[in-house]
């Protein structure tokens, strides 16, 4: 697993745990630990969004580079075919 995937997985685990605590809250009594879990969930969501945006940006760049390399190979093959046909 890549470092980015590991980081996302770790933050998702934190988010999941925090959301479970929040879902189990008892609205009839004070529960500061539940409120802290809600804050932790929001922080995890914010962090995940940032990580996902950075990952997407990196992936877009890698895809473009890969597509450019593929296009160059195709161009070379076509040029070679044209030369061989003459």
C-alpha cells in the first residue's frame, strides 16, 4: 500500500471510530467525550478532504504523463510504419 493510501486508511479509521462514538451519544446527559469525538470526526473529514485533493492532483499529473508517453510511442510506431511502407 502506498504512503498516501496508508494515511487515508488511518484517517478513515479515526473517522469511523469517532462517528461510532457520536452515533452512540445519549442526548439526555452531558457527554464531553462524545463532543470531543464529534470534533475529532470533523477534523478527520477536513484532513481527508485535503489529502484527497492532493492525491487527485498528483494522480492527474501522473495520468497526463502516462498518456503523453503512450501518445509518443504511438506516434513513433506510426512513423515507423509509414517509413516501412515507402
